[in-house]
C-alpha cells in the first residue's frame, strides 16, 4: 500500500508528464497546420506541408503514446506503485 506522500509525488509526476506531452501535441498539431503553406515544395510527389500534416504528425502522436507508456511504467516503479508482472 502506498503512502499519501508517494501518491502525491506520483500524481505530480503524472501531471508534469501529461502537460509536457500535451504541449508537444499542440505544437505539432498547430505547427503543421499553421506553417503548411510555408512548406511549399514537393516531397515524393506530394506537397511537403500535406505530408507533414498527414504522415509526420501521426508518427509524432504514436511516439507520444510510446513515451507516455514507458515514462509511466518507470514512474510507477520508482514510486513503488507498480503492479508487477
């Protein structure tokens, strides 16, 4: 059973990680749409802005999910809140 202090530290780390990853998500989502007109050159036959918005952003979103899963597993272990295998 975790102590209240361990739970507080765990929740603080979870909020910090979530906030950071939401910031990355916002920058990628907003940046891809805002700057897509400036990225006006062909990339494998498609406009580069379209490629970034449709393919590159999805790869970043997938990376965000992976980073969150690994970081939360590590945070659970360090705070003694992991469920074990």
